[in-house]
């Protein structure tokens, strides 16, 4: 078994949710996370705040950010432990934000 990070990138479709719609979507997330935990493949994960700092350059400069389009902001991540990247990608297909334009990046966690 290998570890994979599922990186959730916001879609445009959730930004205009009413409070009730937001609650319903959160319930879908809680259900999906519970199912992954029940299967014993969920290791860890957290949502991320929209703001932060960006550090870049040969002589590092720290700026406020990220200031990407809202549809490009990383909203959170989870780590799952499955056989291969295809299995991880299959899990990602059930992400509750996909119907609203969300994206899931699937990346193997490299162990040194």
C-alpha cells in the first residue's frame, strides 16, 4: 500500500451556496470522509484557510497570498493509503465538489 494526497481545488459552483446548500454539501463531505475511514484507507486531512503567505525568489521575499482566482485556490487535502494511483483516482471521483466545478489532484507521497 502507498500513500496518496488528494488535493482539493475550489470550483466556482459552491461560492453562491445558500446556508442550507452549504450545510447539505458539508454533510456530503462528512459522509464521504466517514466512508473512507470505515474502509481503513483515510489517514489524515484538513481544510485550508483561503489566505496565507507566499515565499519565492532566489533571495526569498514573503508576500501576502495566495491571490489566485477562487477556482484555483487549494481548499484542503487528505492522505489516503491504497494500492496505487489508479485506486486513489477512483476514490477522488466521489469528491462532493466535483459536480460544482471542483478539481482533485492525486499525487503519490514520496517516501525517502
